[in-house]
């Protein structure tokens, strides 16, 4: 832990590094004496002793006991990128401070400086370490047409360190986490944890742990092959553009760094260990550029060496500061000066060779020593080829001999032969250049491009980027298929298809017109365009994401494609909707957790187009579940969207669970999901509860508001029908769907005041406790001023199932579908012997309750009284004799005089009710499912680095 605060001892020399290379972990270990408590990153035990207690890696700060040295398996950051077969870019958060976390690059704590984390996996890094992050995020979309779902095998995706507290090794059952250092291994998919020495003994296959019943497997999902960041497809709104140092930040007019702290941060871990080496007159601070492009952009790293150090010592230090674990004989250093570049002699002291005057910091180049610049070898990875013909591919990559005249087409032919697929047509494949620099950047090589010349040029421009460049053999046919679905929202509602076409063509131009409209959601002003050309789709996406219509920013999303036939028979995927505006910041915390626990492509932020994009993506799945994270209004929103799109989907009424983030959460209370999410519940246990929940029906009701002139209009319609004349009267009725309750009078009046206050200052209403406090203040005001709903029973008439009801003296009427109102109160009261049947939310009956005023409402809320039972029935007709406040499921307004009809809707909802006998789990050990009847066995080397 305290590697940076210890005194460095003598290095074991080349023999130790040779041993490191032989062991395959790539560390540069040197013996060290620690002056503060320090822990082994391999076994997590403390290092004991006075002198030379252990070793530390000069590149990544890995600390290890002498006894653990030969059993180290954790790879050094200098070779970590080379171990990744299928690179996947991380989706970074905004820079921040993360408590009790460690950097996956330099292995140091994160609390003291700004850091970033991946929103999809548990990868953390300092901002200063961003150049060396490894692009090995979870691979979430791996479908290929050549595979059958019965033969698909998923592998663990291991991540080192930052384990949950109290994690235990699934192999030896001992504690494997540490709060003192980066230690232990964890699978990003199933959550199983293990020691670094034990995880290789686990089965290679990952069964997705306790969430496998609701996990959307990567093998059944594709994303379009487009030049668009993966976080854009995932709908991540907090996208971080990692800062790049500029010339003005790094160089003054004299050539010296303006900021000594930044200068120090660019040093290698070895140089950061010494506190005052900058001021040591026997020490030389040297800028190191790794190529011409780095010099042009003034991007360098610094090393600190003795003034009498040889060029060979400087070379080794430069290799370490750029995390290059290669034979130093393949490199040399040269001085960069205004007069040109001059190679330094290996064995002569550095100061005697440098022409830079004393007081000025010298600059040198780290260069590759080309033994034969006309030919060499390049690594070609199989890419998608390994899936389609994996029974014939035996290696992760092939070394292909090339020369400066060899074209990409010739490399493709040679690579296919080397992979044992001579019968494949080279015209069906492309050679892809992939650069793993701050993400994954791909470029398709032209058939006549020369890969060896690309390598040679990149070595001159930047050695680090050269080591991050690789080539992939890729099939031209996109597994996603020819159709690319693009969701466009925030258009005007209720227009015709021709009008929507005109709006979009005016923005993008006729030459970029889509292939077809897949679906139009007229009521929501949204639609889905289908493109068959990735190039066209990319251009249109970039145009529409910045387009504005009617002063509204258009919303555009690229949607993944779920191959429903690849979903295993025993899996019912969970579609997660999160309203990040609900519950303060709890929505943001939940959506991050769910993206890490599940496939991130099954988690949708409702800020981005609402529920429609997610429902569209899942339209071909025969059966799936929905989890809605939000208040009762969010649940009603999702249900109303299901009503509109469910008829065209294979699963028309998927069961729905709720994580209550709103203020009242009455429906969630009835379904046993609790009064409100507090942030203390483990998101993993929430998902387990969804798996075990039972399906239950929820009655839904249609509320039709007829204005007063409606009766006259009905008479005109009847006369027109009798006389076969045209009816030109306009229908001004409005229709709503009710899920919870319908209020008339004082209840709706209070709700309306709250709604108007929240609309005026929405930023203040981000706390459940604050919202309830505002309700209380408004209720006290209503107690003083009782004019608005006084004598309500004289201003309305109520018919239930055709029978006129004699109303008592009340100020408000509440019509209940569920026995929870106003944050958990039950106005109907407990069961008792009377003329009414025991109510449920699936009995086809509504309960009508009266309240006499604000005081009565408060007594109901506190449990001191119940409401006045008025009626129970399945068809209600209410006549409003004056303008009266009303509210349907918390949405209030002033309703003009007229008639209101409440009748049972043909729309049904299937909900998930939390199991009553649910056993509360302790979050001490992650769960894993091993393959049945399969003993523990070691993984093969090709399976250790991550999932296929």
C-alpha cells in the first residue's frame, strides 16, 4: 500500500527481470525496504521485517512477499493490453473522488486525486493514468449468425481488485478482499470472487450467477457496426471527454514546464517514490518523447536519473515510464534539440553527451531500432472469424510475415490460410486496423494499403501508440444484419406519416433518406427509421443529434437488435426502466448498479425517449419481465406506452415489478415493494426479488370526461343517425386510464396546489421528505380556507352500477382501485361486516370513499380514522354541476362541469408482487452457479483474459 513512501533498495538486476519475463506477468520487480505498514497484493498479508521485506514493480507498483514472488499471476500494466483478445472501450464517468477504491493501472488509492470509473464494469483509474488504461470492458453484444444457442458458451470476465467488502473466495472459502490494496479477482458477469491464485482453478464457463434467469446473454444481442461510441448506443448521458494536455499547459516560452506538480505526475512510478529528487543536484530530470507526433503535440513523460547515468540506464527508465515491457536491445535513445536528433552512446554518462545547457531540462527521443526496415511480422487476430470457424482456429492470433510491398489483400489471403480456412473467399473479409489508445478506434484498410508501412510510420510517430495498434480479420457481413434501427423522438405529436417525412427530409436531405419507417408512435411524436447503409446511418445520426424543430432538441438513438431465437429456454430477460429524476440521486445510483449487474443493453434511462425505445427493442421476445424504477406516475407512463405498442409485440403484457423512487409509491406498497427506496438496499437483492416475485393482475379503469354540452351533442348524434344526415359536432371528450385512484374535491385541490408549486420550482422537489413537508404546509392552509370544496355533495351526483347514491356531507370523494392512498393510507379501512365485499385490486370493483375535510384526511393518514364508505361497484357515472378540482393517479386539474364515466378498461396489466415469505439475505458472499456435474478444473490460457 505504501510503496510510494518507502526507500528503494538495490535492484536484483537483469536476472530478476528475466525471471519476471519467464513467469509471464511482465512485472519489473526490485527489492525494497518499506517504512510503513504495507500489504502483499498477491496474498493480502502484511509484509513483516526490517530490511528488504519484499519486492515492488517499478512500473505498476505491485507489492509482493519474497515467498509469493514465484506464484504471482496478476499481469503488469505494461503487458495487460497485449493480453486482451477482443478489446472493448470503457464508458467513463465524469472525473470525481471515489472512496475506498484503487486505480487499476498504478494500484494506488483514488481518494487523494481525481479519477474516473467505467459505468459498465468495475474499472477505476486516475486521470493521470488514463494513457495506460486497458480497453477490456465487458463484451455485451457477441451474436453471430453461424452459432446455435445450444453450443454457446460464455466465459468469466475477470477484473482484479475493488471487491465488495466481506467477499470470500469461491474456491477456498477464505476472505479474498482487501481494504489496503488492489487484490482479489471478480467476474464482471456472475459476481463470483476468488484469490488471484485460486481463480484459475474455477470452471471456465460463466453461468451468470444468481441473475441468470433474467440476464440478457451477450450471444443474443448485436449492435450496429458504425463509427459511433458504444456509450452513445447505451444512452449514457454523462459522457466524459478525457482531458488532453495542451502546449500552453505544458511548456513555457523557455521550454520549461510551467507546473511542477504536473511535471512530477508525468514521471514513472519509480520516480514518484522519492519525495525530493527534483531538488537533488545529483539528479537529472529528462523529458522523454516516444515519437515525432508526441514532440509535435508536446506530449511527453519525465524520468529522473543520476547525472552520471549511462544512456542504457536512461533507456531502461524510459521504457518503464511508457509501460513498454520489451527487450531494451530493440530500442535506443537520442537527444532532441533544435539542431536535430543525435543518438546517444550506451555506456557514456548522459550529462557528458547532452548539448542542452545546464539549468535547462533536456529532451530525448525513445526510438525503435529497426534491424530490417523492409520486412517484419504483424499480429493478425481472428476477430469474428473465431466464432464462425472456431473449431478450426487454435490460436488467439497469428504472426504474419510481411514486407513493405505486401498489401492488405495479400495479408488477408495469408491470414486465412494460416487460420486453416483456405476455402474462404478473401473478398468476404476486411483487414481492420485497431488502435487501443483511450478507447478502441477502428479503421478498415483499403485493399491496396500496406500494413508494414503503417507499422513503420506509427513507430516513428509514437512508440506507445505503435504497441497499441493491432490488426483484425473481420467478415464484411455485419452480424447485426442489414437493418439499422434509429429511434427519433421529440417530434410534434399527432401528425401524419407524410408530415413526419417532410420534417425529417428538410433536416437531413433527400440523398440520406431512410429505407423505411418501421413504426410511428403518433401519440408520442416518435418513430423508428430503418437504414441499410451504415455510412448513411452514421451521417444521419450526426445530423439529427444536433437538430432542432419547433425550438425542441430532437432525440435520436441507435437501437441494439435482440435475436430472440438465441435466448435460452429457461431465461426471461428483464427490461429495466429507470427514472433518474425520481428519488433525488437514487435513480442515477441504481442505473449504474443495474448496468454492472446485468447486460447494460437491457437497462434504459427514461430521460432518453421514455419507455418506447426499450419496448421496441424487446418487441420480438416471447416472454420478458419489466422493472420500473420510479414513482406511481412512472409506472403509469410505462403502462400507457405498453397499451400503445403492446399490440404489435410478441409479448403483449409483460409482468412488471417496481422499485419505488417517488413520493407516494402507493402501487408499490400494495405489491409489497415497500414505501420507498432508501439507497440502503443492495441492488443485487432487488433483482433477486424480481426473479422470485409472483405474477398478479391489476384492474385498470377508463375515465371519460364529457363536458356539459355533451348531452346536447349526443341528442344531435341520435337525430342525425335517425335521419341519415351528417353529424358535424366535434367530440370534446377526454379519456384517461386509471391505475390507482381518482379523486374529486379537497384531495384533488391539495394535489393541484402541490403540482403547481413543483412546476414552478422543480429543483426544490427532489426529496421525498421535503415533498411530504410541502403537502403538510398546504394542508394547513386549506384548513383555514375551506371555500374551494365546501358542500361538495351538493355539486355532484353519483351513480354506481345504474343506482343513484345519496351522498353524505363531504368535501372530497376518492375512488379507489388499490387499498393505498396518500403514501400508504387505507381510506377504506380494515375488513368488517357490512354490505360491501372484501376489496382487491383485481376483483373488477371500485371502492368509493368520502372525506369531510383536511382534518379528516390527516386522521386517515395517521391511522386514527377511516374514510366514509359510500359505494362499491364496477360502473360509475358522476355528474359535475360546477367546475371542480379532480386528479387521476396524482395528475390534477380543474374539470369543467359535465359528466364523468368510470368503467372497467379492456386493457389489462400484469404486475409482479414481491414474495411475502421472502428471506432477507446477507450480502456476504456472491452467488455462482457451476455447470452441473462438472468438477473444478483449470482454465485454458485462451480463456483467462475475458469472455468470448
